[in-house]
């Protein structure tokens, strides 16, 4: 356990080096600009870090078989989430859209057919994320899907540090001694899904599965998590992964 | 519309003042919101901090405090705060603390100012108390001008409809059979969609005209037409019609303008009835005016008692037609006085003429012309100074008994405090009453103060009006000169305080306690009446009605400019909430009372109610400062 934490921390500190290296090596001017903007220094207090909440809606969970349908992003800080700066894109998926995901994401076939390919909105998307620390709920969707989608268009992927509000919930509810005790007693684990996590902090129920609404919901959740469990002076490298 | 901010605009659109904004403005607001989370117990706004945003509570609860740290208000989902700072110097005057985990939407100042400019309702709402209350009262009046009774309410049966080929004889027969006084004449549709309607058998018709009783005389018999003349030959141009959703008032004007007695009523193009002038007259007779004349035609207590349901019906109708509290109050007080008068007339018929002159005095809400349907009786007898108890009191005791029993039978319950003419103490000659009043004003005691608050609303219902007028003058003359009396009355008026706020499901008390209902009379209208009475006594007004008293008060310097209007609007709002609640009870076959549950109050009304309570609360505090206990009086006690 201890060694796991240490390694995680060491890894966490390596993000700026990784981004710097990619900035020098990349062949794409678009990615060069993005990586050169970097991320907040590892010791930046979370309360001062420029953040951006990000959510992808996809046709499914498998990065090999499924594709991105829409992207929502809101730049924010722990003090404020200004909706005026919100961004939302619908993109044409490279793989066919199933009827189920249509109803789930509240996007219609016509909207999707009229939508641009991700390549067209990529400059704007990267500009929105550049220099900010990305906040997601469950990074194992956003990270691989974005990486694969960018790789498919530019020939190389893009990975960057993320604060995962789901892992912050897991730290409290899955990894704590109390959670292990619950597991030992065969109690069902506490749900760390976005709506259930929000409810624990008294945040209102939103209609999920809209990329922008979920991004906003994630931003609010991080504000609540930090208010309840951390200090504003907490260095960002303790939170990102 | 932006679906992405739907979540936010839908929420805001449910709460005043955003609920009146048009969609485009609401979109703009929602799109400019900034969101922030506050853990329970943390500061949201600190005293004197600079503020350039309006705060909207998306979820959670917020406590607003005074400069001194004292609890000022508690707000919940959908409430706003910070508007006073934005409208003044952008400094926080009332610090705010998150009471629960709270999610706030901040609306930037430029958006806020644009809303104030673009939308009158919004501006009214965010400005302090008076304009908001004023707006509420006026809004209600405006809305009701439109919700007046619709024509369709007066229709009781379908019209007689005949084809144009029908002979006049057949027509006369059918009209008689239907006990109608007119028939509508139809023809197959000429294809013009403006006049075509389809009947239940899918045939297309058009309305060609109307044939009335008087047509048979003037156009058939007088002209010597044979009975087999087709009705189609008699009618000229298309008749004047009215749509079923027009007001009764409009129908009446239409008949007068065109000098007609029959008016076909259409739903779109389909005839649904024929309105006759007498229908309107019959409808009008259900008014309180008719009720009063009915009271005077009754010859027994039993007959009078049978009219009690009519009183409630007239009350409900007035409110539904948009009467304000003064109209309702004065109509019901008139009805009440009519009962008193008729009961006295009946008693005098039975007992013979009174041995000496008397005046039957009414007190409380009837004297103030502020009666509702939930009321008990407060009355007394002022007798001529020729009165000799041993010779005359048996007559007046019997007279009083009959009236008070009769009133009870008619729905005006006996007074629990025995403030009735049956009580010998309140059946006295004028000189004794004058002495009472002098004592009450000059040396107030708790009991005397209670009497003052009942008897200093006084009016004559029957008999020698001059007696009551002399007493009214006496009060108006003496009260302003007795600061100690006014101070004592002022302190007495503070016994009943309004609640701090009204929330979705509970009433918040000053001590933070929650209740799930509130007695709107005891906590609202009655303390307001008490308060207005004291100012009226101080300025020597002899008016009895609270609004008339406020008019008199306004002519003096007793209150700060504008304060009278605040009280007027708060009084109207509290009274109407009470009245509407009683109407609701009657319509749902509950016994009407004064207890309102916040759940049954509309969102916007709840906000206004809270404002009205705040006006009352501030006015009560002012009362203490306005009428201080004079220095020498403490020595006397």
C-alpha cells in the first residue's frame, strides 16, 4: 500500500516533464502549442489552479469499438464556474451510432449527421484545455478516447494530467479502513457514480448524459469535495493522476 | 434555445422574479450564471465586502444576518439575495452564511441591471418591500379584471336550431316546446370557412339568423304572413353574436349598444346558446345588494338564519370577481349590519317601542367595515341618559337577548369575551360610556387596554347614531393628549408578532422554531389593525376603517413619507391572503378558518406574504420608539 502511494506520487510529479518532452518531440504544430502550454506546476495550491471540467459522451465504453459523440467543457476555478465560458461540441462519430446511445445522449441522428468531424473542432478543444488542469469523472473514458481520437487524426496521441473526481470519491469510500470494513461485512460498496457522489454533498440532481451538463456537474462536485475533505492549499500533484 | 443550459434556466424559471421573464431573457441570464459551492457553516458574503453579483440559491439554505449578527432572514431554494447591495453602493449590508451545503448561482451585475431595465416585474420584485408588495396587490387587481365571469357560465341549455326551410308555424311550436324565447336559423354552409361549423353528424352549417318571440308579432302576424312561410324568408343579415369566453359585462354592453335582447353565443363558429337580457339580470341579483334586500324581507329569525349560505355564496363570488379586501370587507359588514337592523326591527315589533332612546353599537371588524365570513359578534347598547335601570332595563335586556341569539343563529357566533349587549356592563346610558372611555384613556390598566382595543372600533348599526358619534369624538379629542395611554396601547400591540418568514412547508418563527401552519388573523391582520389604530388614535382620527385611518394618518407627520403606503399594501395583502384562504375552504367544503398552511400558498404569494410580515414587523418596532412611555408615568405606577 505504502509503496503504491509512493510510486503514484513519483509518477504524479513526472507530468510536467512528460508534457515538456512531448512539446519538443511532436510533429503536429497543434499539439506543440498544447503541450507547450503545459499544466499548473505540481506544487500549485488547488485553490489557485486554473481548471477545466471535461466530459465526453461516447457510443459505448470500448475505445476499440466505440467513438466520441459529444464533448462538453467548462473552464473554472474552485471559486467560480462561469457558464459564459462553456463549450459544447457535437461530433460525427467514426463508427455508427446505435439507437440506444441516441436516446441516452439526447442527440438526434440529424444533429449527428450535420456535425463536423472531431478534426475540425480539435484546435478549439485543445485551446480550451491548454494550460489548465483537466477535471473529469472517471478518467478511464476521457483519457483513452481522447488519446485514440487524436492519434487517429494527427498520427500521435495526447495524454495529460487529470483530476478524477471519481477516484477522489474512491479514496474515501473504497480505500479507507471504513470501506474495507464494509466490504468485510459484505455490505454493498458505496456508489461513486456521478449522481450518487453529488447527492452526498447536497448537490442537486441534474439530467445526466449531456456532455456539458456532466462537465458542469463534475466541476461542482470537485468544489464540494475540496470544501469538505481538503484544503485550498493542497498541491495539485496530490490530486491529479 | 440552448439545451445545455436548460438545467439552469428551467430551475430559475420556476421561481419569482425569473418566472415572469420571457424565454430570451431567461436564456441570457442562465448562460451568464457563475456557479459556486459553499459547505454548511461557511461565509458566503461578509459584511461590507464589495458585491457585483446577485445570488440565487440553487439548492441548500442560507442565513442572512444583520450587521449586529442577529438573524434577519432565512432563505431556501429559488430565493435571491444581495439585490439591496447591488441597488445601493455595492457593499454587503447583510452578511450571508451557508446554513446547509449550498449551491449558488451568481448573476453578474450587468445582467442584473439589464433585467431591472428590461422587465418591470423583475425591477418591482428586487426593490425593497413596498414596490414589490404594491406590485403584487396591483397585479392581482389587474389579473382579476380579466378573470371576470365568462358568458358561457350563464348558459343553461343548448339553443333551438332550425333549418331555414322550417315553416314559421313549426318554428313557433318548437320554440314553445323548448320553453325558449328564440331560435337560431341555420343553412347549409356556403363554403365560407369563417362562418362554417360542423355538427355531430358531420354536416356543414352556417348560422343565418335569429328568430325571437317578438319577430312573430312584428314580422309575421303584423305583416299578415301565412303560417307556412319558411323562416329563411324572414331573417335578414347575420345576427350579432358573442364568443363564449367573453365577459358577462361585454355581453351586456353588446346588447345595450345594439338594442337587442337576445344574443347568440358561439364557441368559435358553433352556436352554444342564446343569452337573454334577463339571464344577465338574474345573474346580477346574486350579488350582495340582492342579499341585503332579501334580509329586510324576512319576517322571522328562522328566515334570516336560512340566508347564512347566501352570505358565503356572495362572499365567494365577490372574491372570484376580483374584489379587493375593502370591497369584500365593506359588503360583508353591510350584510352583517342588515342582520342586526332586521333583528332589532323584529324585536321591537314583538316587544313594543323602546321606553327610551338607544343606539345599538357594533364593534370590532363590523365597525371597521372589515368583516369576513369567519367572525363573531362584538356589540353593545348605548342608552339615553333618561334610562332608569329598574324601569327600563328589562326591556333592553330582552331586546339584546333576541338580537344576540338571532345573530348567533345567522352565523355570527357569540363573543367569547362577552362583548355583547346582553352583558349588563355593556348596556349602559351614554354618560356611563363617556365615563368608561375617560377612565380607559386616563388610567390604562391591562384590562382597560383590552377594552380600548375592542370598543375603540365603534359604529352605530341602529338607533340614535348621535350617541356613537359623541363617543367617537370624545376618543378623537382625548387620545392624542394622553401619551401614556398611547404608549400603553403601543406596548399592548406588540404582544402579537408576525413570523419571520414563510417557507414552502413551514413558517419560521423569530426563535428559529418551525410551524406548519399560521393563524393569519392573529399573526397578521389583527396586529396590523392594532398598529394602525394606535396611529389613528394619536392623530385624532375618528375613522374606523383601517384604510381610512391610514388616509388620516398620511395627512400628519406621524409616519415617515411612504410608510403609510407600505402599511396599506401589507394590510391589503394580508387581508386578501386571509380572504382567499376562506374562499378556498368554502369551495372545498371545509369550515372556513384563519389557519393557512404554507403548502397551500402560491410560490409568489409566499414571497409577498413574507414581505408583508416584514413590513408589519418593522412597523411594530417603530411603534415603540414613536410612543415612548412618558418619564413621569413610571413614578405613578
